[in-house]
């Protein structure tokens, strides 16, 4: 079991996993999201190489346009 914090809330998952799998499990379907992993904002091309591990902190926000 791993424990991670997502947008300030503690969550538990059965194992470590790649970030895209976590996003899918969270049912995030918005095509434009920004992710900070342990305080570092990730580029889109870094998502697949990022493994979410016990104790990690994630901030996930969706991008919206407007004026």
C-alpha cells in the first residue's frame, strides 16, 4: 500500500504506478492538465516516465482559457 497526497488530500493505492495510470484511475479526462510532482511542475512529455511512489505529493489542475 502506498500513500500519496493529491491536491492536499491523502489517498491510498495498492502499489506504485506510472503517472498516466494514476490519472486514469482518478478518472481525470480533461485533455489539458498540469501536474506538479513533489513541487516540480512536469512537462507533458515527462508524465509517462514519472512513477508515483509512497509519500509523493501531487497537484493536478486542469487548464482553462478565458479572458
